[in-house]
C-alpha cells in the first residue's frame, strides 16, 4: 500500500539544534511533496524546543511522554480531520481527542 502518514522522532536527527532542525525540515519537505501527513515526536528536554518544532510545519506535534492509547487517538484524530496540532497531555492535561 501507499504511505499516508510519517511518524518521526526528533531524537533521530543528529547534529547541533540548527542542523537537527534543518534535517527535520528536509524530511517535512519530502513528506509534504508526497502529500503525506507528518507527526513529529518530541521530548520536553530535547535540544529542539517546542517553538522550533512547531515552525517545522509538521501536521502534528506530539510531546513525549505519551501513552500508546493517546498517541493512537491523536493519529486517528488527525486522519479524521481533527485540528489537534499539539498533543502534550502530560504538560497540559489535554486529551488527544475530545
């Protein structure tokens, strides 16, 4: 089958923060060019800040840690046309899907 969603953990990008952002921006550009949704997983203590990650233009940003059930709900919500761009239940108390 075809790929319709890419889930990327920001931790896999190597280099200093600027290099990591550039690499993730390349991945996002390739996904957008192929009309593929992209969810970026990010840890609060990552070298890339939440503000930087939001500027990458990913379809969705999920801040870890997140329970598997909440991650699946967030992905489903995005595919259902939901507007949940930032999912960070441990920071905000927000649930992935209403």
